């Protein structure tokens, strides 16, 4: 065993598993569930390439006896458990945090990830409930749950730590079909020591960075928070940002998409070394999802994607993406959704290489969006639409009231999901309707 650890250290790469028995059990008629945590206490790996891992448990055992499935608000109110990644090394360490299955007993059935909600915060960040399926990533031809992919900087005088808070619960839309099913998992950390890059240079095309704040007052340019980069409450923090900075959902990036053209984008995902961004306002307007005499959702959003690709064809400073959508083997998951948190059906399959795409219904779930409550989305999601001033946003007279997503709505299979100006998803427009616009989703290097 010591020889194995020595070899891993020699290669400056090691894998640590924190054995946490995370047990979610759906009882008959959802009478109860139990979350149990156990840990392996012999996890400290110290030395030249050591990453010191400490799991900080709740003061009391976690045993919740309450009616479930539960709404997000109730799930976020459940007892959490904390763990932290601590570095005592002077060099930077890159790591990925995974949530792996623990083998079930004979006769037990596993709760599907599509029925489990989670919230993971790091260092006190915002809680953003999402389906566990949103963590899926393909690594070595296997689907894994990746909770975080980041770099922890080397220490100067004191240890550096990232503190995580994790909550898991059964989604409110789960049915009695999973009665008696269980979910068991453990945390796994894969870490690699890197060259020192605490001040790694930022992408030169990033011209400004603003922290997202939707708790201001006023409207438009006078808004005291920061939704889109140009409100009164926005302060440029670019001077503090490096290529290792972790961005939060909604953070605003002013980006030079081509020489001499700078546009504003909001962060919808931090991928570690890259950012997935959505343009602050609609990129194109009044465009059908799929233009045809009769609505047909089986062909995918070819019309609106072509319009976006044409509008962004000169954006030389954004990355080329290889993406696919259709089912759970695709990079963007299923193409048809009952709701943002329930995407388990396929209406069309699409594989593309392009600099631009649109957001999916699944990606809107971590941003708070649902199809039932006005203003459920984070405010930046529906900023620059016609009713934006009703919550402090910016009004544009030429703006659409809506913009399309990549996702078809179920059971109306020829209708697509779109964001409306009252801050939620809707699906009243057939795919050949031209009352919606489209917002560019792009990827850039940090």
C-alpha cells in the first residue's frame, strides 16, 4: 500500500476517496427518507505533493423523517454536511470532485439521478438546486458525476482551503414508482499537482468582470445591484481575476468577441479552464425555432441555430464547441423535457461543431427557472426583455418578450420551451412561430 502511494506521489497525481454513505431511501408512500454519513478517518496525505483532506461532519447525525418528495425550498432547508479540501502545499493543485455510486445490496434498486436534487456550495456561495443529472460528464467513455473541477492555489504562510456544503433530496416531481428505492454514493477526489500559476494571466479578450448581484433597487442604469455590467452597482474586479478564478452563476464578463467589438455575457457554467457564457441580450429576434408550413419538432432548432451562427460568424475570439443533444449519452442530455428538472425524453438528435448554441431547459434549472412561477429565474436570465424594468432590469424598445431554448416541451412535442419576460419558462409557441428571439451561448478560455 505504501509503495502505491509513493508511486502516486512520484507522479504528482493521486486519488482520494472520502467514503460517505449517502443513503436516500424512498419509503412506501414517501413516508420517510434517511441520510446517513460515515467517514474514513485515515485520509490525510501529507508531504511534498500532499493534499490534506478533512471531512467536517454535522454536529448531529442526519436523520430526516418527513414527507417526500420535497420542493426545492424544503430540500434546501434540510440538514447539510460539510467537507473541505485543504492544501498545505506551496504549489498549486488541480482537482476534480466526483460523487460515485456505492454498490447496493442484492434486491435493492437505485433511485435514478433524474429523481434526485442537490445543492453544492463552495466557500459560502449561493445555493442553486439542480438535478443530479446536471453533474454528468463523460470521462474515459464512462458517465461520472463531477461536482467540481478547480485549482486550489499553493499556500503562502497558512493553509488554503475550499469548504463545501452538500445537500441531497428527492425531487418533488418523483412518482411512487421509486418507492423503496435507495441512493448510495461516496465522494472521490482526484488531484494533480500543477506548476505554480496563482497569478496565471487572464484571457486578454476579457475586458471587464463584474460580480452578479440581483438584490439591488431602482431600474435600468440606476439599478444598485449588478445584472448586466452597466448598472450603477457594477464594479469591475478584473484586476483581481486570474485564469484560476472560480466564477459564480450570473457573473458578468465584458468580452471582445472580435477585434474592436466588446459585448456583455453572463456566466452559466464554470468548466474549470473555460467558461460557458450566454449573451446578455437577444442576439437575433423574431426567428422561428424550425421554420416550416407545419410545426415539426423532430428536426431540431435548425432555423434559429442557423440565424445565430450567421449573426456570430465574425466572432473569432470564442471557442469552437463540439456538442450533441438527444439522450443521456449526449453532451447536452435529452432534447425533450416535461420541465427544466425533468428531461428524460428524446424528440430529436443533433450533433454539431459550432461557435454558438442556445441554452437548454436543463441548464436553466440551476438558474432557478421553472414553468410555473413568474420571476423564478435569476434576473439576468430575463434581463433585456420587454418587461425587464418591472424588477430593475433594462428595457429595450426593440426587444422580443421571449427567447428560445434548445429543448422541446412534453407532451406538446411540436412546441419548444422558451424564456418569457416574466422570468420563467413557457411552451405556448409552436416551433414554427417567429415571436421569439435567440441568445448566443458561447465558450471562452479563462
